[in-house]
C-alpha cells in the first residue's frame, strides 16, 4: 500500500451518503491504515486490515518509533 487518496464508491455508515473519501496511510512504525471521511455528515473513521480502529489505537500506532 502506498499513501494516497482512493477514489471509489464507499457508503457512510451514519448518513448512507456515497461521498466518502478514503486515504491510505503508512504510519511511522510501518502500520498501514485507511482513513475515511464523509463529505456530507463529516463522520470519520479508521480501518486496519479491514477492521475498524478507535482513534486512540491510531494515535498509539502513530506514536511508535519510526521503522528505517
């Protein structure tokens, strides 16, 4: 996975709109995560390997030492 914005039809779980933006990220420790944001209702969520992550889990992954 490379970092970037993905253009595909994703439906928001809150408002059912199909205007969701997905951004693939590789965090400092090498963890690959996806960030989703609904353009209509501003609902936001994170996934890793197909499972939803809580924000504190993402922050924990982001604060790990960088893999060189």
